[in-house]
C-alpha cells in the first residue's frame, strides 16, 4: 500500500505569504545608507601640545629673573578626531587643562576644524585650539591637557592626556680670555685696558653685568658697548680703561672678575694680579 503524504493545513498559507514578500522585496528600492541604529562614538588620536616643554628661565619680564615673576604661557593643542559614521556626526571636541593633581582646573575650551586660527586647514580632521594661563616663575612641574570628543547622539570618545612641562634650566655664564697688564708704572700715569670674554649658554642677552672687584671690594663694571676702550659692541668682549692714582701704594694687587646673569647666577671667578711699580 502506498503511503499517503501529509501536509499541514497551514503550509499553503505560508507559501502564499512568502511569495508575496519575495515579490514586494524584488520591487522595492533598497536603501543602502548606513544607519547607526546602535550608536558609535568618535575616536581621538595623536593629540599634541605645542610647546611640549618650556624653560621658564628663558622668559624675561624685567632686568632680573625673580622667582615671583608672573609669566604668561600661550599653548596650542591639536588632535585628530574621526567618526565611524562620518565626520559630520562630530558635535564637539574639547580639552581640559589642569595641574598634575587635576585640581584646581586651570582652563577648558573647544578644539575646532574650521581653518580659523589657531586651526590651519578646515575639514582635515585635525581639531585645534589654544590655552593661555599664567604662573609664577618658581612654579615648575608637569601640567596636562585632556582631549575628548562627543557626537550628535551624545556618545563620547576616548580621552587622551598630553603633558606640558615647565622647567627652570638656567645655566651659569662663562668668562675667559682675561687680558690685563702684569705691571703698571705709577710714574707714567698711563691708563691701562682690561678685557674679558663673557658668554652665556642661554644667550648673550642673559648677561646682566661683567665686573672687576679689587681687594677693598670696590666693584668696577666692564662693558661691551663699543666705547671706553671696547673695540666692538655686542661681540662678547667686555672692556674698561683704568688708571691708578699717582699716590697709589706700590705693590701687587689682586683683582677678581665675574659675570652675573638675569637669574643672579655667577660665573666662575677669574683672578689677576697687577703690580704697581714706580
């Protein structure tokens, strides 16, 4: 006997509905646009801060560099920001600037990609901003800028910290090539010239004074201004013309030479003995 096949009564209805769906799907125009139905966050990469470090002893606000001097710092912060759905989804990119312990917060602001200073090129995915703050010269250490971003759906990106370091790296001035006579004859009453070469690793402008001191602690200044025996101003050779009085006691005299910079740091001391003879 042939076995009779059995079909559930709902199968014809299922086949009919499937056919209708296939027909409507083939006729419907497909929408290929990306739909962010779940949510994707921006991504922050390669943040930079310029300058990354500053030697506060290169900043001058007066003739001397005092620990209490109030210094101004102007920094530029930038970061690459992307969004998996599209750059137009990025709503805001911001930074927070703070000291090592995060409190108190120094400043916060926005980074832009609009080609307006400090941003260089619009729509290049590099977001840029600036931060300005003040600190006294004696305040050194590491500060941080923390960069993050959010999109139109308020999804937030990763955050990245970038350090900014303030240092005090003043270097002492250096003197060399001392030129002075060994003997001066009182009877001739002839002026004599003394010169010494002075330099500073932080720049010649960092020098405040170059001096000669006698045994009685009287201080005489040498100059690099092209006058009073100095041959050329600004060449780092400091010069002065001296003369002993006619009643100067005979004998040897020891003179010390040194340079002082804006941080009141002294060079090594050079000494020279000049004999006053008849």
